[in-house]
């Protein structure tokens, strides 16, 4: 036996050599790589400050528990208020789920913020990573296309009117920005959307008007249908009216029609159900004004209101953040500030100076923090007292290994059970290398139903998932039917399940894993979250898992 203890985060490289004592010419070697992750979940915090003082401690607003943990501070300073979009962009780029809406929303920062690379250096489209990410996003969307030309909400599902309209909009933007989008699938999607907008509207005005706007971007405007929808404007929710006005403005329609559609209306119902929010609606209104006339007095007013509704640097959901980025990037491309500001960041014995002007509107600095009860300040010196827009992002790993359960609208617990050779449960059995293990996730949705849930279960290092869809991994053991799950993803280090709707009550998800190594490892907390309501979340406790060698 060769016991290994992993003491740091990163990729562990191990080289095994074997030599025959009696026959030296017989030898072999093997190299292995294992990704070592933190047991404790990464805690993030983002704070925005507008600085015009001569000196300020940027870390003062942060939780002391974060200031005393191990991790990284990333500080961005800029002369442009557009810098406040960075958290929204990070939210979209880092969101792990890949339905048609989230894949589309995640592409928009790459496509729309390229003209602001001095403010968002991480979005430089000329890097290999950017090209790979954009290409993957486009391919991912096209992988959801069905036989009728529309896009499914997930790969393999039937066409979604909303998904087809929204994904089509993003593909049209990608093509306009010089990205390669194959014409044949795009033509099929265009035909699907034309058929859709020609059908009678059955209350789905949001999807209908979004499709009309998308068709204008695809060079297939439906002016006659614009007129028909305008005649029924009193029935149309505000967000849908804004989209219709964008379609009309895009094709040079009458300004009077646009102005009428942008007036307040008594119909305040949501045009996009679970996706929609007040922030997304306001962003659509700003974008509609910019499509008509970026110099309109309403544009600056709406932009100011929208900037004030952010919560810790972003606007709540992927759909809302995407529309805010779309609106602000359009507005900012026509208006910019050319002020110059100089300053210095001081971190212990480190000093970093910056000089911002119209050619370089932003700078980013990174500082490593080590666990220490003595908190060190991060001082920004601004001798000229010009206005600076500063974002402080903390990404820290708490020193505590144990994660306690958390219930905010959802409750989640997890149980591991060994299976005997005949597939029956062995609740008291020790886990040994080669054993099958059933994982049971118990989700309680109290009080009311929940929509668009993601359940993510990170696996400990000693277990690997069993994919029953692969012939080589099939086994006679069975688990509970996950009939209410609409999509699932099994990876080497986690299992993720998606449910479009769950009624209130207890729901159980089960899947199989296999013990692949002996030792001690920690299963990180499983997480359930409402993808369009980030405050609705449930965490299980983390667990120490002990596995034994096969014959011990």
C-alpha cells in the first residue's frame, strides 16, 4: 500500500514506477492526475463603491469571516459606470447550467462587450479561450435544434417557442458580430419563427413579440404582423410592447408607433413568467429607447434608474442580467466619459499605481489573502479626487471543513447506501472498492410549488457516477424512477438534475455510484436552487466518507 494525503488544492501528479528485482530489464511506469478541490464551498462577495475621497479602505464593508479566510481579492477600478456590469457578466459566464436560455444569456457578454475590452479585459475576444467559448456556445445552441427548425429547451426536447426566439436573437447577434453561424440551421430557425408569428396569439405575447424582434435581426422583418400586433396593443404586457417597439424601430417604422408602445400601460402582467422581472422589463425599455433615439431624454433617466436597482453588482437572474448587459452596452456605445483619474492601491508592502484616461478606462488588480485573524486593509488613494467606480470581489474558502445544512425556501438532505450483489440495500454495510452505492437526495418543497430547479450533488473523490445509459456501465441494480426530472447531467465529479416544475411536498432523486478508491474523503454539500429566484436555495450537510480496500 502507498497511502497518499492531499494537502493543497490543484492538480496532483503522481508517477508510479515498478521494477523487477530478479529481472531488471522488466519495468513499467504510469502517470496519474487527480483534481483536488476545496472541501468547503467557495464563498463570494462583491461590493461596489463610487470613490471620490482622497483615501478609503475598500475591504471595510466585507464580512470579517471573509477577510480572515484564504482566497483572492480582485479589484477593478474604472472611470466608466459601465464597470458595474462586470459582476453581471461574471454571473452569466460562471453560471453552470446549460439550457437554451442560459446558454444564450452566457454568450451575450462575449458578443456585446468587445468594444469595452479596456474595462472588461477578461472578455477579450482575441484570446484562444474566448474563441473556444463562443464557438462552444453557438454549437451548444445548434445542438438543441429539432427537425422542425426550432430550438428545444434542452438537447433532445421538442421545440420551445421562447427558446427558439431568444436563442435565435443571440445567434443573429453573433452573426452580426462576425462569428461563424452556419446558414442552413439559421434558415431553418427563421422558417420556424415565421410560422410561429403567423399563428394566432394564444396569450403568449412575450414569445410572439420576441420572435418578431429576432426576425428583424435575421433580416426577415414581418411588418404586416407588426401592424396587426399594434392594433391589439392594449392586450399586450409591457415587456412585449417594448420588444414590438424595438422590432418597429429596427425596420424604420413610424416614431409615433414606437412612442405609443413605450407609454405606460395598465397591463402589468409578466410577459415571460418565471424568467421575467422588473429589471428585465426596465432593460428592455431602455433598449427600445436606444433603438429609436439614444439621445432621447428618457434614455438617460431609465439608465440611471436601472443602475440603481442592481443587487450586489447584478440584477438577479441570467435572463435579467443578459438584458441589462444588452441595454447598457447599446446605450454606452453612444455615450462615454473621457475623464482622466490617477491613483494607487496599497496592500501591505505592495503598491500598484494606475492612470486612467479615454484610451484606458479601467484596470484590474489581484491580491492573495491568507487566513489570519489580523485583517489587513486595502487602501485606495485617489489624490485627484476624481470619481472612480470600484468593484471589490472576494473569493474565499472558509477554514471550517464542515458545511451545515441551509434551508431558504428549499430543504435538501442526502444519504449513501451500499447495494449487495443482488441489488438489494445493505444499510449497515461498509463501503469497499468496487461496491455499488445508491445516492438518495431528498428535496422538500414547502408551502408552494417551485419552478426551474437545479439539484447539484458533488461527489467525494472515492466515488464515481454510474451512467445507466451506457451499455458498458449497466448493472442489474435499480433506483427510484426520477420521472419528474426533465434533464440530467452526470460528470466524473458531480451529478446535476433539472426539474421544470415541482409541486409542494417531498421529492426524491436517486442515482448510482461506484467506489473507485479506498480512503477518507469529504462529500461537499449538495445544493438545490431555483434558477430564476437565486434567494430560493437549499444545502445539505457535507459528509465524511470512509471506503475500504476490496478484500479488507
